C-alpha cells in the first residue's frame, strides 16, 4: 500500500490480488479512527483490474473527509473485516517522518551493544550520538556539553540534532546518575521514537554482575550487588507506559526482535551477536539456591514487567507478521516505469540471461545449481557445443562471449519484452545452500578479507573458520546487497511481485526442468549429459560421518570429505538461517524448519584430527569397494 500522497493530496494508492478474482470499490471500506466512512466521504478514483496479473489497481481520494492530525486510517475488506493497511495522518505542518529520532534506551546487559552497533551500520555513524553518562568515553561530546556541562543547554542539543540530521540518540538513559527519558522527551517531544529491549531479569542481573566483576573490577559479593541494583529495568522505564514504546524487543528473541524493528521502521539493521559471555550459564548453575532466591526477591517488579513485555512483543510481532503476509500475498507497491524496472533487472547481480527467439529469461543465483542452469539455457539457445569447447566453466562463456556481444546488449533494452517473456528462476533450499556457500568460502576464500575483519583474526586455508562463525558473519550483512555466493536468492522484482517466474527447485532438478520444457514447448535437453559434464564440481559425501560439526573449522584439501548439510546445524543456527533468508523461505515455499533428528543424539564434538581420520578411512574403504 502506498501512503506517500496521503498528507499532500489525501490519496491512498495500492495494488491488490483478490483470492477469488473479483473486486470493486464496495469490497473495500475506509475507517478513520475505527469509524467507517460513507460513500459520500470518499472517492474511489481508480479501480481497474490488470488482465495479465489479475491485480486490481486502486486509488482512494479522501479529500472530502476533513482529516485531522493524528487520525488513524485503515483499509479493510468489507465482508471479513481483515485489515489491508494502516497509517496515521500527519498534517503538513507537523514534523515529517524524516525528522523522527530514535531514542534507544539501552538497559545494561540486554543485547544493547549488538543493537547499538547494528544501528551504526544502518545509519551513518555521524548520525548516531550517545549518552552513557558524563564519565563514559562513549558519550558524545555534544551530550556532555549540552546535557551535563556547567552551561548545559537543551537548545544547543536540539540545534545540533537538526544541523547534523541525527537519527539516533542512545545510551544508558535513565540509569543511575544519568538523564531520564522524560528529559529527552521534554527536548524533542513527539519527534522521539522510544526503542528498548527487555531481558529475563535473573540472567540480566547476574550477567550484569559478571560484567562488572570481569571488566570493571567490582569486588563485592553477588548478594551485595543484587541488593544495590534491584529492579533495574523497572526503574529505567518507570516514567513510561510500555504501550507508548515505538519498539520493544526481547533479548531472548533477539533475531525476531531485529526482524520486527526492521519491518516497522523500514530499515535493515543487521542481527549481530556481540559482547556475549558464554560463561554466564555455567556461572548461574553453580550459584547456591539462596543466592538465586535473593535475585528473584530483588527483581520481583522486573519479573512482572518482563512477563508483560513478552506478551506485548509477541502480540505486536504476530500482528506485524500477519500484516507482512498480507503485503507479501496481496502486495502493494508503487508502480515502476519501464526504465526503472530495467535498471533493477539488469543491475542486480548475477544478471539474468535472455534469449529473444526463445522468449526465455533465466534468473539464477550462485550456489543454486547455476552452472547446470546456464548449460541448460545455452543448450536451448543452440550454443551448447560452443560453450563446452570454450571453457569447462559455463560462467566464463557467459561473461566473456555471450553477455559481451553488442547484439545481446541491444536486446536488453527491450525491458517490456523481457518482463513479459517466459521467466524461469532456479532456486535452492536456503539451509543446504548456506552450507554450500560456507564450503565454497573455505575452498576459494572468496570473502576472506571481510570474514577476517569480522572475526578479528586472519583467515586462510590453514587458518579456517567454522560454519557457526560463517552464519554469525552472514547475520552482520545486508543480505540483499552482498557477495553473490551468499546473498538472498529472491530477485528484487520477484520480491516486489513485478515478475512471477516459473520456479525450478534444485531438490527436484531433473523433474522441474523436464516439466518446464513441456510447459514452454521446448525440446528435451540432455539433462544427464549436462550433469555429467559438471562432475568436476562434485565431491563424494561422507555418509559415515554422523556428528554435529557446526563448531568444526574445516579445511579444504583434496582428501577432505564433508557430511550431510544437516550435521552443520544446531537448533540456534536453524533459527538464524530462517531469519537471514526469511524472504527466500516465504517467496519460494521452503519450510523455515529443519529436522535435526539425524543429529539429536550426537556425541560430544570430536577433534578435527579425528574427523579427518574417519573421513580418510571411509574414503579408503570406498576405493576398495570400487576396485
């Protein structure tokens, strides 16, 4: 749904894909502050069905109704009451959304550091300022002078925020010896969007103690620490109603929380895992029951707050997901010009292939059987033998010959023809593809410099990294704009529902290719021959290896064999990949769940030396069988 012209022209636009095919103005109702408008108060300016896509393009003119600043506007189905979209009317004289400032209330030990660094990666670091107290080196100079200085001036801070276009003010706001939330609200008023995380109070409290003991030389006992800092989360948020928080995240649901924030703010904050202490669980388990009882007693208010916070988060997250499903299936978006569509189509890497005489377009992605797809495409284009004689890797022919041909480049200008051609898209289950990307990374080192920077150590063939570390690296990226070997498979035009390709799934490769050939009237390609020509890509799987290996730092050698991709996963990594590649799972119909039964009874993690011995023994046994 497009609300861009609501304030200036009182117009709401959108596209809708009715489940039963029919749709007219009377099927959609407009509600202002939950009050249904009459036909005299709205003007359906446009309500036309696209015969090619079956989408209904609509436009409502709300100018007859006297909209007031803050009015809540909803569009809903008349029969079911299902909400199609919601927005709040902001008068032109009010602050625009660009003037909003996120006030990140960083409660200690709630994953705030991970979120803070994520915000810095989303916005320009110069647009983020911090308040961690007058003595903290992280606190921004403008905060020290305007908030804590001898001649403190809120007006000075306000002018600075406007001049520098500050997007985020963050820190331990409301903590001891620091300004509270009310103080910032008094300066910026409704421009502030309050953002914070809550964490299970027992672990937060003890994690805070461990942090102070480890990093700041705290010498008191756990019991003393707990009594000195009771109910910290409640005290920080004492001045506000949680319902008034723009965003409330839950540390135990961190990935989902970041997903939720990105959805409501239309940002791409990466889901990082920083400043996490793996010792905390063992520390808690070794505490006497009397100490744990004391922690519970001194965090009773926080426990109530946390319980209410989890309920609020789950309700909001569920509602946002339902809204997102509506947008995915009903899908409202602005109408792009042919030039804009062409720019997106052929500036996105890897670039699709198009054949005018076949009226065929192939969209593919690295690590999704793309070499097989290229050879299949070139076979139908009558170029298979030329490709075979040019180079074993079809990508070389594609780049050096096919796409470099001036005649082909001229064909690409016919964007409308390409968009309406027979488009096929080759995709792969994100779980197996992520492991394939990892193995390709340790084999070729295609992203070693960036991975080394992320992990803080030099990566090479001898000094490798494990799959778990690779996934943490993926979580730090903008997955739509990164290296093609691990970027999102869904093409932007597929995400926007501008193109609807025939899907060819790697898991059903031969059948899907044979079916699409019948559907498009293409002669059958020699799929077995194409597959055999790519045998140099393949490596036998170690079927004898049946242990979890997500923490194993594999090295690529000629003798190295790798287990089934499921053995690379823990339950946490399954959730991580499901979150990272959420769009691929939803758009291509893959299940964001993985049956880990194969590894559920896995023994303790073996050493790399033992793994290599097992693999080499299996390889020798296999060679004996083959003679």
